[in-house]
C-alpha cells in the first residue's frame, strides 16, 4: 500500500471540503470532484461565481472559470 494516500469515509460534504483544504494547505495536491453534472450558471452582476452545487446547507460553484472568483460563504 502507498503511504502517500489517505482513505476516509467522511460524514458531510462540508467536512470533506475542510479536510481537503487542510491537506492542500500543507502542500499536498488535493481537489474536490463530483461525477454529476450540476447546472453551470453565468457569474452574477459582481462577477462572482454562483454556488450551483448544493448539498444540504453546503454549496459551491460547479467549476472555476478563468478570471472569476467564487463567493466564499464559509466561516
């Protein structure tokens, strides 16, 4: 088994995102992906990406677009 991989079952998407971001902050390569195609809205009037992907109270944009930023609602 390769010691560079960490497999865990996580209870929520928000918890998964926090764990991935914590690992990325240490220099690890990490990303959050999903196999389901969510709507892909145009940015809002302020140029912010719309949080199309929603699971419970967690949300984020489906995909990044060059030159645009997401609206970060997390504490």
